C-alpha cells in the first residue's frame, strides 16, 4: 500500500471517529431537550427561538430553561413572540395577580401554550393557556 493511500485511510478513520463521538455527545441530552427545531405554524412559537439552547452545546453549557427548548411527547417547546406571546402573557398575569412572567412558550404536554411564572410570594407556577387564550389550569412548580 502506498503512503498516500495509507494517509487517506488513516484520515478517514480519524474523521469517522470524531464524527461518531460528536453524534454520541449530542445524543446524551436528547431525552430532555432538542437542539434543532422545525419552523412552527404562523402566529405560534418563534421559529428557531430555542436554537442552541436546547441542551449541552459544544462547550458543555447547561440547558437554560429561560430560552425554551424543553422536549416532551415529540414536541419541542419554543418561546412565543408577537401577538400570541402578548395574549398568553395577559391571560397568565390576570390569573396570577402580582406574578412575574419568566417565559411564555408553546406547551408540549397538553395545552397549546403555557406561561412560567413566579408568584408574589416567590413560589413558581405554570399557567396553561388554551387556543382561545383562556387559562385552563395553574400548576404548582416549574
């Protein structure tokens, strides 16, 4: 085997090893988050708003829940924008007077939308909001 051929084969093996390692590392966090998103329907979650916040990145950064990206039931929660975000915020604030909105996003677990909030007493709640922008439930915890 000539030197050029050996070098090409060695380079191919090294490349395959690095690629396999990168794929394996990326899969470690996929049970709780997804790093890519597909464009949502108009008027709903922001396209790509979760971006790279969906899990551990190349530098090993932890998932930041304020950026959305939680995945459940095959759905990735993405931050809301525009009129949809405004309406979900208004409904949640009306349901939890004195509360502070942490984030509003589509919901992967039942409702079309949800607002993560901190109540005036410091406890955390998740306000589930229907497609009609009416509050359906308030869950204790994040």
